[in-house]
């Protein structure tokens, strides 16, 4: 933790300190007066927006729909105005925000230093993103007068793309340093969604310029109401992600209340599935979904008679049909939710076999690799854990379990690629072996 904090501090201070000469150069090359009424009018809502940022899915710097105002400042006054508006509005918001102000001015040196690091990180990021986006506008539009900005559509798209990619990338680097997660994971989870708002935000910026020329400051102030709608769009989208994550956690906790061994089994299968998916090259965002599927793959057993699940006698045809439902129940519930559809589908197919002898008769390439991974790790953990229906041999050690699965693979039951990956992990990953009680 201390090492990650040190890296973040070095990065933040470097970003903040190097942005100061950049801002000075911009101000000399593209001078403007910050006391002009339109700029001051833009500064007020920008500061207000920073006071009410929208929290991100996995933490980090809050997202704020301030880019329309930055776009307007760039079109009116140039790159320096965009950089100043973005960074200075954040600076003002820190002192208007009671908690941030108290933290920055705290007598606790460590707390104050962390707040100063946060300040430098954001001001540096905002200065660079606003300034460089402004430079792109100036040279792509050939110093177009503000009243004709709508004629330069490619230049407007360019500043939007540059701004969003630069601003979110700088923030994602900070998030990666702090959390220890890969940069791509942080960017895709926290910021990739903001790309869809680029054209809306640039369009709003152009609208504000035109409103000013049509009706002056009064009409411009009326136009600011659109920022509330944009912020609501941010909030709804991010809240949807948080609700889905909460929904998954609640389902998982329901397993814990009903059947602790099943919950522990699902936890273990989730960690194994993540490890196998990573080695097999499954993209991280699908590995996250795979982890959800693994943790919830037995949630359907809630609806199955416990006497069937815990019974030690061979299943009758009716009971076998009933136990099959524990894979279809989650799929039926999840398939109407886009984010969960894949999760439910993998759960539905995790008892399939390569030769089509599984629950639903799917075979070979009809079964996604994620469902195959889920099936193998579920089987390996089931074999190494006590089960009431195995009276003579309740559980096996890892080598015995692997041997059983490889023998079944020779008969066409399992995907050998997944089994070979599982064996490689068990032989080279001490943590996984210890997790499965193999010392």
C-alpha cells in the first residue's frame, strides 16, 4: 500500500508541476482576459459541477460533465482559456467543498499531503487535457472565429476525442498506480463509457457559443440547464453498473445464508476460473463476468428440493430432470438483462460435455470457452471436496481428480485445452494449490 501511494504521489506531483510551465506558455501564446463576463459565467457552473461529481464503478476520481463548458471557452478564447477554466474551476471547488478544504488545510501533515497530491493530480490532468484539446481546435479549424465554429465539424470531433482520451487516460494511470490493477482494466471499467458522451458534450459546447451570439448572457444561462440533464445521464449509467454489482453480491450472499458449503464452493470455483481464464487469454472484462458466473453457478439450487441435493442415493429420472433445472433457472432470470445475459448463459452451459452428453446436449464449439472453464473448475473442486453421494470415497486429492478428468477427456467429455491449463496452474501456482489444501 505504501509503495503504491508513493508511486501515485510521484506521478501526481510530476503531472501537476509540469503542467504549470505548459499553462504559462499557452497563456503567452494565446492570451485572454479571465475577467471577461462570458468566461466568468462559464467558471461558475464549472465550479458547481465539480462540487457534485459522479462516483465511478471501481473508485477513483469522480466524473464531471464539464467538457461542454471547456469546449465553449476554447472556441471563444483559445487553448489557454480551456486549460484555465478546467483547472481553476476544480481549484475553486476544493475550497468550496467542506471536506476537501478541511483535508487540504488539516494539521495532520499526512492527510494534508494526500489532499495536495489529489489537487496536483487533477489540476495537472485538467490543464493538459483542456490545453491540448484547445491546440487541436485552433490548428484544425485554422483559427476560426467563434461565430463560425459549427462549420468545422471534423475539428470539433477531434477536440472531443483528444480531450476524453487524454483526460481519462491520465486519470486511469493514477487509478492503476493506486489500485494495482492493470491500466486497461481501470480505463475500460471507469472511463470507456464516457466515449459515448463525446459528441453530446461537444455539441453542447457549440450550442452555448451560438446561444451567446443569439441572446447574450441571459440565453447562455438558460442553456446551462442542459448540464443538469447530462449529469443525470452520467448518474443513471453509472448507477446501473453499481446496482448490477450489488445485485450479484446479494445473490451470492443468499447462497451463504442458505448453504455455507455451497457458498464456499462457489467462491473457490470463482478464483479458479479467474486463474484459468487469465492463462488461456480470456480478456479481463470477460474474466470478471466469468468470476460472477462461477460465484453464482449454483444459485439455482435454491429452488431445488434439498433432499435431492443432499441425497446419497442414485438420482431417479425425475430427480435428474429436477437437478438439471439449477442451471436453467439463473439463465431464465438473467437473460433479459444485457450485462448479465452472458453470465446466465455460461451458467446454463457449465454442465455440458464435448460429446454432447451433458445436461442440454450442446457439444464442442457450441459451448463457449468460458462455460467450459467453469465446468472444469467446478468438477475439479467437486472431486476434491466431500460429497454425500460418494459413500465409498467422499473426496480425492488433486492428482487423483486430474487423472479422473483426463480419463474422461479421452472419452470425449472435457476440453483438453482447459484441462491442460488447469494442470499447469496446479503445478506452478502455489497459492492455488494451498487454496485447494494441497501442500
